[in-house]
C-alpha cells in the first residue's frame, strides 16, 4: 500500500525522491481527492474547546462516514441532520451520537421515523403547520426539544440563507408561545448565511432573538446560533474565529434567559473545509482558459455556480519560475455551464499534462458531485501535509499516524 505525504508526491511525473520523500509515479488520469484527517480533527477540537457552548456538525457540508468518525473521535457528539437519509447515516455510523433534525420543513413520515426508530428528540420548525406536524408524527410526545427558527439578515455573509426559512417578526410571538406549550425544552435558532465575514452578523441576529423573547414572554432553554462560521479563501480572509465566539458569548449572556439555558452552534464549512483538496489534470490550454478533468458537476460546483474562488497550486517539480497570471477553468463535460470563471492565479507557463491542487474542498465539494456525462472519480488518498490554508494552525496537535492510500 503506497504512502503519500503530500499532493506533490501523488502527481510527480517520475519515481524519485522529492523533498526527502520516496514518491511513486502514479500520474493519475482521473481527479483524486486528498483527505487530511488531522485537519478535520484539529478544527473539531478547536470548536469543542473554544466555542462557549455545544458544537454540532452540520452533516450536509460533507456526509463522509470517515469524516463523521473523525469528528466524533475529536469530541463532536451532536450532529445537525437535515433529512431522514442523514438521520439514518449518522445513526448507523455513530450509534451514540445525538441527532438534531434542524430542517424546518419535514415530511411527517420522516419525523416519525426519526423519533421512534432513531431516538431523535430535537426538531426545528418555523410555522404553526410544522409544529402541528411534529406533534402528530410523534404522537404528542412530551420529551421534545423544539427550536423555533427565526428569519435573520444574511447581509454579512457570502451566501444568503434569509429567504427560504424562518419566522418573521410578525409570526414569532404566536409560534414561540405555541411551541412552549408542547415542548419539554424550547429553543430559538437562526442562520446568518454561509461564510459570515463579520462577527456582527451574530450580534445583529441575537438582537432579533432578544426582541422575540421579550415579545412572546416565554422561557427559552436553548439558543442555537446556527452555522455560517467561515473558512479562508482567496479574497475571503475572515477575522479569527475567537472573535466570533466572543461576540456570541457576550450577546448570549445579555439575553433574558435562565442561567440553565444552553448555547449551541452548527458549524459545517468551518469543520470540514480544510479536510480535503482535489488534484486535477490540465487536458488543454486555450490562452487563459484551462480545460481540467473536474468541474461544475463534480467537486467544483461552487466555483461554477456561485463564483467561489478556491486556492490553487501547480504541482510540478522543480517549481515553475514563471510569473502568475489569471486563469479560468472549463470542466470535462460537454456543457458550456461547466465553467469556473475564477480568476485562479497560476504560473503563466502551465500546460497540458500539468497537475493542479485545488484546496478547501472539504465543504460541499464531495457532497455536490454527480456523474453527469460519465465523468467523475471516487479515488481518495490520505495525506499528512497541511491544508493550503488554515485557521487552526495554532491548535496543539496530537501525534499523527502514518498516511495510507484508501482504495
């Protein structure tokens, strides 16, 4: 079984020793996902140790069973599931995990299976209709934690989540009062949007929570600030996560809730973005356009459809001395929409046959893959080097095991 310590070790054009490492000449034809378990473990421990409450992983960001196990082993015991398929996945992978069904609109059958088969007791909702559905599906259960989702602004985030879900100011009073009557524990949750670039997003949302509590005059047992915690990408370098935690803690401490109330969060991207990257091969160059073997229908969905820029690195030994220039990418399918505008900065002498590592694809990369047009690859290799970017490099590291190829 081959061992690889870095992306360069996998893409080297020859069997040789590079940077003191014995490299096997693979020259992969298909895209290869590199996973870094130590990076995911480090991110998990950061949240477990530093967030002033409970951190639960948003499974939709990356539902890999291997990743779920890594997060569990690193102290994450609660998981935000958004579908009955995610409920089943986590329940079978981590039988001891606490599952929180945080999608505000669920099928009655999904609620019933989650409750009676998988022991789910935490549900979110944003309407009286959903509340009635939960009561019927659980047969009037008296051990429910019900989290009312409020609609809050996504102004500070790169991707909005302010339109689809959440009770508005004119709806929250009635809903909170009704939920309080049937809930064993009442919560309030929200989502500021994905990739929140300022802690102010959470401060503003907490003011909305304060107003809702005061208006409804209910006792609240859980405040769940949702996800939105950022990772670092080109042009999107957020402040340290400790600032977000401090802002949230101050706001929570000032809310009119009891001393026994719990503070929760739902990181997704922040726990898994650094977990994996992707090696692609350049199949053709046309001026400043590179044709690569993964794209919009693979792990680069966000790069194509929301203009996300990911860090990139040319894998060549020796390193190129050419200046960087801006490139866009075309993926392998026959679809013009399989285009990633970037810009992606790479050496000007890049050519067909070169390999590129694209970083920070642990979040939503593998989760969005399809097999459209017959393209795609599930080849995965574990590596032991550092992610291309990290917000967690100051976290103390445990001993790292030998790296192995996962076939």
